[in-house]
């Protein structure tokens, strides 16, 4: 086999190894995510809940940890998507593999956005538990007095 053919084979082998590493990272991140907060999706989050500041702070920390794990998963799946594309372009993999990794990547991105939203809402809950918040009655009274 000539030098160009050998280089192409080495490039393909490297792409396969890179994808395996990325997929393992993604699986590891998913595994860590499952262990970190197994009941994360079952925690209802509404702005009407009132709890003490200690509970609110724990909620904020849990949601921060979940978001950080989700970011790791998104990064790993972004790498896996790039590797799958390189493998497809190198003729090693089918386009179905590219589509599957991109689907996983986009699903993880949606979950990351939801995790960021939940984290922001938990911070609002913490502010409310600490005594802060919006005073709708005082604002409405002030607005009514300025109209008169």
C-alpha cells in the first residue's frame, strides 16, 4: 500500500478512536448525571412554593450541579457529533450515525436550557425565602395613588 493510502487508513482509524473516546465521555457524563440527581426531573418547581432559606439554598445548589453535569454532557455530545461527521466524510460510517449523534446532541441542548431555567427559578425561590420579592400590593397601591 502506498504512502497516501496508508495515511488515509491512519486518518480513518484515528477518527474511529476519537469517536469512541467521545462516546465514552458522553456515556460517562450521562452516568454521572444520573447519579448526581436521580430525582431531578421529579422535583416540581413553581413560584408559589414557600419554604425556608436552607431548603431554597439546597435547591439552588442541586440545580447548579445538574446544570453543570448537563453542560458536560452537551460538550461531550458536540464532540461526538463532530467525530461522527468526520467519520461519515471519511467513508467509515453511515449518515444515520451522524443523524443519531446530532439528535442526541440537540436533545441534550434542550435539556440544558430547561436546566438553566430551573436554576434561575430556584434562585428566585431563594430570594423569596430570604424575604425578598415583589410587592404587588404596594405597587398597585402606588399606581392607583398616582392616577388620582
